[in-house]
C-alpha cells in the first residue's frame, strides 16, 4: 500500500525518520546514552581487521562504514564489491571478522563472498533487512536494519538504515577497543538520537526546491557528483540512484580526483552536484568547485548552513541543510540525493518503482 504517495519509492523516502528511529532503538540505550552491548556477536575488541563486502547501494553503505570503523574504532577495513571480493584471493587472517551488507539477504555474489570468508575461518556478521534470508542464516551474528519491507527497486530507506546500524556498530567497536571514551560515546549517541527528527525537518524543507531543480536535471544527458570523505560514497550513491531510475548517465567521483580526468568533461551542459557539508574537507571541496566554475560548469551545491554562508561561488542551485555533526551527515545528506533522483525520474515519466532491466533481488551472478 502506497498510502498517499505516488510511488513506493516516495513512500519509502518519507518513512525514513520512523524506520531509522526504530533501527536505532535496537542498537542504542537512549536512557544511558550508550550503544547496547551486542551479546554473543563479533568481539570487536579482539579482531585485527574487518572485511566488508556487498553489492550496489549496500556496498556504498559499507564504504561509508569503512570510514567510521577506521575513524572511531581504529580498525583497518578491507572492502570490495562482492563480485570482485570473492575472486580476489585476499589474504585475510582467520582472527578477523567479515561483515556482509544486503537488504534482501539473498544476493548471489554477497553470499559467495560470505561462504569464502567462512571457509577461511573468519567470524561472519550480516547487516540485513530480511532476517529470514540465506545470508542471515549462514552468519554468526545478525545485525538487522529494521527498515521494514522495501518495495521500490531503488534502495532508499534500506541504505540509511544500513548507515545507522554501521555507525552504531563502529561506535560500539570503538568503545570495546578503547578508542572512543565513554564521554565521546555519549556525545555521538546523542547526535544519532536527534537524527530522526532532523530527517523529518529536512524532508519537508527541501522538497519544493528539489522538485524545481529536477526539471533542469531532466534535460541533461550526464551529471557528475563529487564529494570527499564520507561524502565520496554518497556521491557514488547519488549517481547510482539517478542513473537507475531516470536513465541519465551519472558518475560519482572523489572530489580530489576531478583534476585527474573527469574535469575534461566539464562544460555548461553537464551539471556538477557537489556534496559538501562544512566539515574538515569543506575548503578542499570548495577549491574543486572553483575549478568547475572556472570551466563554465554549472554547480548544484548540497551543503549546510555554515557551508552556504562560507561559499562565494555562483551556483545553479544551493540546497541548504541544517548544520549537523559529521557522524550523522551521511544519513541527512542522503535525503536530498534520493529526492533529486526521484523527482527527476517522475518528471521524465519513467517507471520509478520498477526501472527497466533491474530486479529487486539479484540471486544470479
Ligand atoms: C540500488 C540497489 C542495488 C542493490 C544491490 C544489492 O538502488 O537497490 O544496487 O543495493 O543489488 O542488493 P541487496 O542489498 O539486496 O544485497
């Protein structure tokens, strides 16, 4: 049932404040402001490293997770798309753990990667939406994302719930490893707890502007997305979302890679969507934006209030989100990215919930 929404995808985008709150309540003790002890699961204090593997959007969630596990838990992370991971013959120590991220829990390559790691003797964790799935069944520890059924082929709420779970796990791992203090944990958990409310505000606030902008975007053949730090995987997720439902060619790049190739593509016909919260990367990303502007490129800047105030560049549009802490920025910045893809596709008249050539669950290699 789509309720008041035109598509399941729209419904699922707007469900995010609610499902994220639900997911967080599974991992967070709100009274004590701490991450719940995840009993009988992976011992993050003892493992030397973590391997992560997944496909598509779930892989991009894992890539954000890598930044968090490395930053908060000082845990080295090896990550790859499952179709490469399973064949690479990665030397993984048997004392390590591996996380497999999958909405459906049935993706063939992700399952094959899981079985490969199991054979090597690694502890296996599954970040899944469908708890009664093969990937969940074959894992030592199941970390449900509790997003509820996702019908739209383009993943939205599953992505942000995967992020919420990975952030909780990384902070919990940091506590276990002594790299996050009890005080830091409290602060981070408070930021996570505020997230559902902020998501609700953002969804309402940005919608009209994004709908207007999507008309412009629907006229383009190619779109480039740029970001640094955790905004880099988000740039790739934005590009994936746009291409799969609107069929506009889009690419996500690390902002620092711009001058190593893609800058050759920049002209007035290719909008560049820059994801730039006012974090420690902001100045660097702005200087990449200047390189785009100097070549006549049209910039769509997705930033926060501080970032908007600090930018002097002329843009095609600026989408301003509230200032939030770095730990929740990826989830908050996902929202305008999803809405932009959604409204562009609606405007173009594609089959948003069932895009051509795509299946919700990919059980063949
Ligand atoms: C993109 C999308 C796909 C899936 C991928 C993995 O919107 O939905 O890229 O993320 O096929 O699927 P799961 O998570 O079921 O393993």
